């Protein structure tokens, strides 16, 4: 190394998503930081785990969490789930950050137990109730990763709403009541929410029901049969009509109402929740832009990178923050930094169409260094080692170029 290089301490911002089924975003970042340090021992590495609002979003904020509040809620199938939510100072206010996947998530249900009419969002409602009753005036809910398609009815029941069938019998909380609801009674709704501001992380624009709605698009991914999908869609349409008649609100007209099996629509309609992309929330709370502005180069990544990554996936969103005024698909604007930063992305799998990413990402690299089965590649220690080795080689090249400018 030259003397000039020793005087300049390289700063690398490492902001990856998780490698799903293998490593958390933090584990990916820490492995990448190890690789950088091997090549450039005096480098400053800043690991900022990222997420887009789905499972793992709270984990991505762990470095700034002020308090973790534990509680036990009713899981999607009715079993007790030991969960928690985080308290973070956000916009000058102690804010409760809740992850739907921790109480109502698909990973909480075995494959053979994914009956959509047996699963409800009651546990998420309990999380929100707990935070509101403790006095938090701002509640942020990450909606990704839900197991349910109940139109948010379980959540409503947990928050004091009572649902009745056509014979005016009270519907219980033990099953998804879609298709049976004839009347909604909100006289006992949780009053603590009246003074709360809710923000929901919604990264989809699906309507409440219909061909692009919650049931037809996401129901099969959650275990619904074709017959059940049709029943769920009919139930969502019926619920939307009832809410229109009761409250004068058009659920179908709310962008993203189909998020998380209809939770997005109910929260926006009945609780005035503001919708915001999950990535925007995570990056803002983590202070990602300011860290990128002070960096020499940026490293990001996720389990698979291909042309679909251009549609709002973490690596491209991170890269857009490192580039000035770059215009992408869907009109997404790169955020303004002090100057463009080089961006490298790593992935477990690199698919077709990555040439479409080069407007923002300077290089995309697979971490696979030898032939492996899928099971071997997903093994955490193997993935960690391959990230360390791949990033070390990349950092050596970058270090060489920096030294010989």
C-alpha cells in the first residue's frame, strides 16, 4: 500500500437485505464487513441491515431500538405466540414499531395447517392494542409476511369491534369470518386509538378484491385452494360493501388495500392509517442517506438479484440513494446525495436481466464459488463464508484502484 492510501481511511456502507432461508440482513452485512476488513484492515465499515416491510423489518432496525416490549398474543391459528414490538424515537416521538410477521406471519404456520378459514389477524390487533394502551401516539406497522386473508376482521375484533352474522349472532374469534358478516358494531372499539397516528408499510398496490386483489393474487401463496380463493374473494367483496354501507368508505378505491390479506385496507379506512413504502421507513429511521453521503463505496445485496429487482427491491433502492437524480422504472427517483457513490451488489443467485440494473449498480456478483446443492448453498455457515470470501476479493480490487488513483 502507498503512503497516500494509508492517510485515507476508506468508508464502506454495507446495506443488504436478508438472504431468505439462509441469513438475516445483519448476518449478511457482518459477513461482508469481515470480507472488507480482510482486504482493507483500516477500512471503516458501517453495517445497516435493510428490509422492505416484510419479515425481518424490525431486525433491520436493531441498532437503534430503544426498548423491546414482549407480549403474548393469539397466533394466526389460535395458539399462543410469544412476540414483541420495538420502541424507537421517530420524528421526535417515541414510536411503537410492530411487525405483522411476528404475530400473524406465514412462518408461524406449518405447511399442512395453512387453511385460510382457520387463520386470523387477531394477534396483530392485540399488538396494536397493547401499544396504544401503553400510550404510544405513533404506531408503525410493517405488513409484509402475513399468513392471513381475513380482510382484517381478526384485527378489528381484537380492537373491540363486534361482528354479527345474518341471524344477528356474535361471530367468535376462533376462525376467519369472511362471508358470514352482516353487521359491524364499533361501540366498544378501543378509544386509545382515537389519539394515535398509524403508519403502515405497504409495498403493493393491489385492491381489496377482484382479479388483482388480496385473495386471487396472494391466497394461493398462503395455502388457499382454487375453491377457497373464490370464497375468500367473495367474502372480501361482501365486507367492502358492508364497510361502504356502514361508514361510507370505498375500500376498493384505496391503493394497497389488498396488502396482507386486506389488512392494508381496513387500517387505512377505519383507522386513518397513512401508507408508506417499507423501504422508505427503514432507510429513514436507519439514517441510510447520511451514511451513504459520507461513504467511499456502497455494498448491498439480497438472496436473488435479477430484472425483478428493478421493481423496488432493496439493492436497487439502496443504489438509487447512492446515485444523483437517476430516474427508474415506475417513476422512482434516486435520492440526492453529495455525489455518486460506486455500488456493488452481491447475491446468492444472479438471474437474467441484470443489465437493466447497471443504471444504478456498478457490478453484481454471485457469492457462489463452487458447485453446491441448494440445501448446501442455503446453509448459514456456508453462505457466511462465501460472502466473506467474495467481498474480500471485491475489496482487494477496490483497494488497489483506490491506492493507484
